[in-house]
């Protein structure tokens, strides 16, 4: 009996203890309560900011706006900053959503706002503001921040968080050639042993031309693509001093060199050169006059170090025929001068008339024909004779309204199944595609040169009537 009573008392005591425990509030940290806060977290205008610092522990990134309204990276290295990235940061601050102040914030560490938190400091030259960035809130509702000016914790949208993990290289202008494509006026690509393989392209009056190793009009679409590739070429990483030192010695004999000339905002010509070491896994580069060596992706130059022929417009008659006002044609036995009249080409000679549509057909066939590869300059009469150009099948000179020669070409006689042409003055010889202009002789004959009959006089009319 006593044992049963004892057991009953123990059970009652256990139930009483359990009831008391359950009636006590849980010993957990309540979720911070947001309340209505100010319209903006920043007390200064982001557009007026001239200095930005992002510090985390002992490392810091500093950006400074100069007198030309260009952002510069000043720490940890001095370099031009990526204007797009920095202005994106400023705009994110400008349009950051309404902050929610946290009541009963308690200790800052619980929000990730301790000593290791990233600190953003903005300065407009008259005042500054610092903000620490902590952890993300539950359910991804935002990120906790601590405003050092009013010593309060806020909850803000998480858009800005990505800038906190950026390193100095992310804010740095990593373009190898920091100019716009339309600012380029000359491109030089050198490669091969002792950089003897050279391609030089020059732009004048908005038109790109191949200058070396042969003269030719450049392919407009390919030059637009090349200009975009050059101005978008970016540094993959910057080499530390120990890694850079042996590379810099090897760069005294580079595998290739890229050079550009461009106009700056003031209209001055700026020249930039970069020497390159081409390796299987990466490309090492060092700009002329720079103090840092860097690496590019291994495939970064695949579409830049191209053959000169690939960049050339290989048409025989490159100018737009609509700008041609006069044409001189020289055949082996005859020459004729044509001029534009009412949109068609007619003979200037009183002795002949031509079919203007057949003249245009001949010019179209020449314009649609392309050369296959450059041969070399025609420096002597002997060099012309060797390739059948001393007595060409056809010589064509095109003139504009002011009498300027737009094109000068000679079509050589077929030799051993091949035909060559010379273009320009001084002439440069090109090899035609196989079977190009196979119907040239019939095209010439098909111009329908017809000798005009003399006009009848009144006396002859009278005799005929009699």
C-alpha cells in the first residue's frame, strides 16, 4: 500500500513539473520586428559621391572620381576603373528600396554585422556615410545592414550584395585596348619569326583598307568584327611579381604584337601596343610602357590573329559603280571612252555606239570576280611580262565626276591555265580564282561596238532624189 502511494505521488510531481515547464516562454531569440523606416538608407546623394571604399577585415578597395568625371581604382592598385561596373554600383545605391529599421536588434553579431562584416563608405567631399552589410534575412527577405551614422540596423533588398564579393579586378578596367570601336584609325597585327608577318589596316574617310602586306580595300563586315574583338579583349588575371618576371624576359622576343591607333575624346591620336607570348593554356601579354603583366584566355586571339587575305575585300572593282562617271576601256586592238548620260554609259566617240546594258554587264562581271591571293608588286616591265600583263586582254580605269581615278585594273592573258590581274597605281599583282573571267573575250566582243555611218548631207539627199 505504501509503495502504491509513493508511486502515485511521484507521477503527480512529474506531471506538475511538466505542466510548469510547458507554461514557461521558450528561451529563443525572437525574430527582429521591422517597423516603418525612412524613405532612403543613404543620407547623401549617390550621384554626388566622389569616393567609395569597400572594406572587409584588413583588405580594402577604394575608388575615386577624378576631375574628368572618370572613376579610378586607387587601392589596392592604381588603375583605370571599369566605368560601367562603378556606375552600376552607384545606381544600385541610388535606387535601393525603402529600408526597414529593426526594433529589438540586440547584438550586431546575430545579424552578421560584427567586425568581419563588409563596410561600405561613401564620401561626397563634404560628408561621408558608412554602412556595414551582414547576413541575409530568413526566407530571403533581404540583407541586414548597420548604418554607422544613426547606429541602427535595417533590412534592405539584397541587390547590392553582389558588389561586396567583388575583388579589385572586378572594378578594374580590364580592356587591353580601352577605346571604342569607332575610335580606331589603324590596326597592326605582327606575328611569326621576328614579327615579320605583318598586317596593317588603316581607316580614312570612314573606309578601312589593307595597307600591308598588299594594298586592297578591306572587307567591311570583317573589319567591324575585328574592331569589336580588339576593343572587347579583356585581361583574365594579373600576374604576381614572381610569376611575371620570367615571362617579361621571354616577352623581349614576343610571338606576336598587337598595335592600335585611335582618336581620344579630344581628337588626338593615341597609340597602344601589346606584346604577346602564345602558350597552349594561356596567352601572356604586357602593354608597352605598362608596369604589369597579365594573362588572357588561351582562345582570346583565335579570331584576331588572322591572315591578311581574310580581311581583304577581294573584288576587282571595289568602288560603288553608282559613283563612276567615266570609264576608259583598252582592248588589245582598240580603246574606247565611256561617260554616263542619263544613268547609262555611252561612247564619247562619234565613230562608235555601244549597248549600255552590255557595258554594265561587263562591269558587273568584273565587280563580282574576286582574286584568290596576292602575288606581289609589279616593280618592272619584266615582272608584268612574266605574268601576261605587259599586253593585257583588258585594261579598265574608272573615274568619278571630278576626274579622280577610282580604280585601275589590268586583266592579263591566260598563262598555263591561270590568269592574273594588276590593281592600283603603282600596280600590285593578284592571282585570280581558277576559271575566273573565262568568258572575258566573248564579253568584250559582246559590247557590240558598231561603227556609225556618216550623216547624209542635203546635197546627197538631192542627188538621191534626182
